[in-house]
C-alpha cells in the first residue's frame, strides 16, 4: 500500500475492513480494529497516509509522541469533516480528532524521501505527522477544507448576530429594521450552507444541528415580525375606524389578515399557530363589524333625529345623519363594494333625509323667527338664527331636493311679518 493515497481516485484499501494487511512474511496486524470502524458514517475519507515508526507528535503538554508499537502503524485520515490520527497499539488503538473548525493553519515541508504535515489548532497545539511520500495534496485538501469551514462558521456567526439584531429591533417596534436584519441573517446562513456543501453532504450533516438552530431562530424572528406587522395594521385600522375613515380601516384590516397568514406560512415554534389564528379570527370579526358600521351609525343618527322634539336639535341630528349616509353611499366608489348597504337603498335614504333636513331647518327657522310667541316680534339674535336655518334649508334643497327649494304650500302660515321677509329673501353673501 502506498504511503499517501488519494481515496477519491483510488480503490478503498483493505485496512478499512481488516486490521491486518499483507506483508513480507504473511499478514501483519496494523491496528487493533479495522480503520473503517474509526470513521463515522457521517464522514467520507478523502486522503490516507501512514508511517511505521514516527507516529504523530504534538507540542501539546510535554510534546509527547504517539508512536505505533511493534508492527502496528500510525495513520492520518483526512475526511470531509476532520483530520483523524489512528495509532495502533497492543492496548488498543489511540485516536486524535482535529475538526476543521478547530484548525487555524496547516503546512507541509518535503525532504529527500519524506514529507511532514504540521497542523496548528485554535489552542496553539501543533500536530506533526511524517511519512514517506508526498503529503502536499493532503495539505492542500485540509487547508481548503479548513478555509471553507472557517468561512462557513463566520457566516453562521454573522447570521446569529443579524437575527439577534432583528429580535432587538422587534422589541423596539422597528419592523422595517427587523425585516432587513432577518434578510441579512438568511443570506448569511445560505452562504454558509453553500460553502459547506462543496465538501459533501456529510459535511453539511456534521454541522446540521447548528445550521438548524440558526434557521429556527430566523424563522421564529420572521414569524414574530409578521405578527408585529399585523398588530400594527390592526392598530391603524382601529384609529381609522374611530376617525370614520372606513376605507382606510378596511384596507388596514386586510393587511393585518395578510400578515397573520404570512406568519402561519412560516414554520416556527413561536408564536404558536393557535395564538396567531385566534388573533387573525379577531381581526376578521372586527373587519366584518366594520363593513356594517357606516350604515349602522347612519341609522343611529337618523333615529336620534326622529326622537328629537326641538326643531333645531332635530335639524342638527338630521344633518349628522345626512353626512353619515353620504359617507356610506360614497364608500368604495368605482371599486367592488365591500361595505354593507346597496347603492339604490342608500341613494333613496339620502333623498329622504335631505327632505327631513330641509323641513327641520324651516321649522326651526319659523320657531326662532317668532321668538317662541306668535303674537310678538322675535329679538334680533333669534331673527339671525332663523335666517341661518332658512339659508341652510335653501342650500340643502338646491343641492339635493330641488323640488323643495320653496316652502311647500301645505306648511302652516307664519303670523310674523318679519318671518315672511326672512324666508323670502336669500341671505346676503
């Protein structure tokens, strides 16, 4: 068997399956167990080297060497995940594992007949392996693998840092900042995955636990971001509703529902799906209530007008009802209607209420004009108030009910001559 073997282009040596190998005087035991038993199934061997006497030495502690006993050998095995030394001995094989994430430098020097591989770890320990043959390809492979692992770990660290920043942004209510941080975290994690996968599926499997933990943190943060965005839209909807900005409220509720749906589409443990669904259902209930609110409040205003006994108060309530019915009628203009109430019914309600507004203002004007007593003239202030009511009646009639621009013939006659003058002459502008 050659001292240095590229396992990617050579057949698998029998030492992987048998502890003894063919020698000059028959089969000779090289390890206590076949080399393959020292390699986890999650790793793929790429290079194999061995020596008979030098073993592996280290600058760790007192600089002792792990040397093979008798006919045993010392093996260097570079896999997709780590460098592993296996040294045969009567008392059992001794092993040393150096994961690529712990390696900071690897160097190779060549002599006349031998070459030496030196590996430095994060603890500044130096592991030296010498054998006949050229260890330069092993050095290049280990160096490249180490760099890829280092870059991958750097990307994982960056992903964790970004997701932590995203979590802090969410706590501060900065949803847009959180979204940017989450995107950066996902990009960093994806970059790390791609770097590791170039070394093989086994390499990715070896660090899969950490990658999954980072991904779970990203997904949890993403789900929380969607929930926070939904809550923000819900607050906007409620404020718009209070201000009677019904279309803005409806749009905000729709956005809140969309954000809750996006949150449910993200696989993450928190917030729980049950919590999100409950919040989404509450938003949908509020949205349904909102759709009937414009007509409901208009009807309440109309009921208040009908219940009022004072003409001026009744006129004020009918004005309120007119505004609210107008708002309900104009909602979703030019769009597929979302709100309750068909246009024909609302149009008729507007016409009916406009008549009520005109009549209420005229009645209030007549009442103010006579000063509450038909047998005497009204004070000047009440005359001005009466004129304002008549003017408003004329405005509404001209805009909405042209056939009632003049008092109807069946209205009670006004005994005050001043009233007749006020009602007949438009207010000067």
